[in-house]
């Protein structure tokens, strides 16, 4: 789970660009191309960053740019030995956009928590403070560093911290196990 929808104004859907070399992870920023298809945003000056992805489009083995959830597993999917990581819908061959060809996009406002935020700019850690403007970086993640486009996607309302799962434990201040570190933000698009 890379995105937690606390509340949202518009949950829309758009045709997804079938570029399997550039996966989209739920919680990353997305943009429309000239054909009206959604693809991962890059922060380019001429790009219109539309909103935040509500689905994952990926069949690749997890990497730092394409993480899997703590609940996923590698499964053999054919006799040739191809493996894929499970996500929310195993029946869709590990791609939440496969059945419809559409990707959920949140825009028009809302409050979200995401794991898709930049940690480093080069070798320098990215700092987050409440009220900071958030921009799109080259990997479609939120960052406080101004991108080439300078499009403000939203504002920080909660710095990256352990997000409580509700399962009893000792990871968070409320006495539950953490889902991981999440950045809480309001979406301005």
C-alpha cells in the first residue's frame, strides 16, 4: 500500500499509457500525454501533472523505483520461469489496470498519506516541514524541491513518520504496528 486516501474530492479514471518500462506505483504523480493517456509524471516544464495515481500499473520485479508491499510474494506465472510479484489483484496478472486499461487518478483536492516521496536530491536528504509546497520530481514522487515545471501539487500537512495500522504493537505513538513511513499532504490539483 503506497497511498492512503484520508479523503478525496475527485476519483477519476483515465486510459493508461501502455509503457511497461515506466511503471506507475499507487501514490505517484501522474500526467497526461498528447493522446490523453496517463503516464508517470516527470516534472518536465511542458508537462501537466494531473494528480495522484490510485492504482499500480506494474509487472516488473520490485526495485527501489517499483516497490512491492510487505504482503506480496513472487509467484511463478508461466512454464518459462517468469516470476511476478503479487499486488492487490492477483487475478489481473499483478497489474491493477489490466482488466479495464484505466488508471484511477485523484485530483481536485483531498488529503492523502503516501510512501511515494523523495528521500534524496543527489546525496542531500530532502527535508519536509508542515506547510512546504510539494512538487513532482523526475521519478513521479513528491518533493519539496522545485521541479523544472514548478507546478505545485500540494502542501505538507504531516512530515514523514510511522503510520499506525491499528494492529496492537509498539511501533507508533498510539500503540500499534506501523504500516511504514508516510508523508501526509493535501492535494491542490
